[in-house]
């Protein structure tokens, strides 16, 4: 059984009661577009609302106060160059998640409440972090997998420019997009073209347990084996017209076999009724 416990921030603790193991998801961490940045990783304290026995949601939008707070942060790349982000208002987020017997359902909806069109909108989908000794450290990259050409591939066998983390894309030309280049110095890149939707995951040290993560319309993925121990499947929202809402559904699956979880997740994410675009 999965138990969800929201915190005072965007983090939700995910407890697998049968395994006595814990994960945490920052839900989501990033929302960006060609227009500018809507959300970044720094602290946000949403008002979580219980929507079911084991289901939670919140709504949030970028405010001038939030932008002022973010601009106070200073981040530099390895050369010492200060990284500056162009924050912009206009998109409203509704984030909801529900814990089931062996899975967590994820839903992100973005509504354009501005008078301008948002171009090439994307999200990191949420930062899923292992918080239990059964999954972290000890050759973490080689216990991480991603689906390529219809089958799970060990990340340790795939090209990456940064040893402990990487960004994977279905279309390698996406590495040249401006919103990707903002963090390329940190995430690096791979010459492997992954499947879409992006499905990835990890197995425990003893290989008896596995977790898989994916979103519909996810065109890229991230894996990080530093202190975050995190996975991301990054849904693409495309262009969002004024007044339009776009929803992306995702899922976290738990089980004993990653290939079986990846197959099941692929079937769920490719159903024609999972993607919705509502004109308001």
C-alpha cells in the first residue's frame, strides 16, 4: 500500500508500507517555456487540499513577489558565470496526485491566463527522490534504466557526458533548445535517443524491488546519482494559447521487475484517453 504525506512545501513523502521504504517527490520542480521561467526549484509553500482518501492537490501561479524572491538567488556555472533566468507570469498550475495499491497517479494542468501565447512549454514532471538505503548509493547509475527502442537499457551502458547525472532526449536536436541549454552545464547530455514517452526507473540493491516513472508526452528524462538520488520524466505541453488549459498525466509504479513495470507503464501512457486539452 502507498501512503502520501504532503509537506509544507512542494515535496510529498511517498511511503511504501509493505516495503517499509520511502520516496519524496518535489511536485513539480520546474516549469519553463520559450517565454521564460514560470517555476524553479526554490521553496514554494502551496496550500495542499485533500481530494480523496489518499489524494492531494494544490493550485499555484507565479507572482511578482515570487519572482523577486527568485531573483535574489545567485547560481553560477563551473566557470563562475552567474546564471540568470527570465521569470514570467501568466501560467496557472494545478498539481494533483493520488496513491493507490502499487502506484501513484500524477496530473499536471497548466492554464494560460495571460493575453499572450506561451511557446514550447515543458516541465520536469517532479523530482522523484529515493530516501531509503535500499535504493540509494552503491553503483546507482548501473541500477537505473531507461526505455530505448522498446526495451529497458541500463544507464551504465549508455553514453553520458557527466558521470553521476545526465539528461536524455527523444530528439537529440532538443539539446540545442534555449530552455535545455539553461541547465546543460549541470545535466550534461547523452547521444542516446530515448523512446517517447520517456519511461525510466531504478532497482534496489538486491534487485528484488523496482520503481518506474513516466508521463504522457514526455520527450526527455533526467537521472541524478548525487545526493538527490532523483529521477524525472519531463512532459511537454507544447504551445498554450490564451485561455487554454493543457493536462499531462504521469504515473509512478512499484513492483519487483523493472521491464514488466516499464511495459505496463507504456501501455497506460499511450492510451488515447490519457491526454486532454480543454479550451476555456
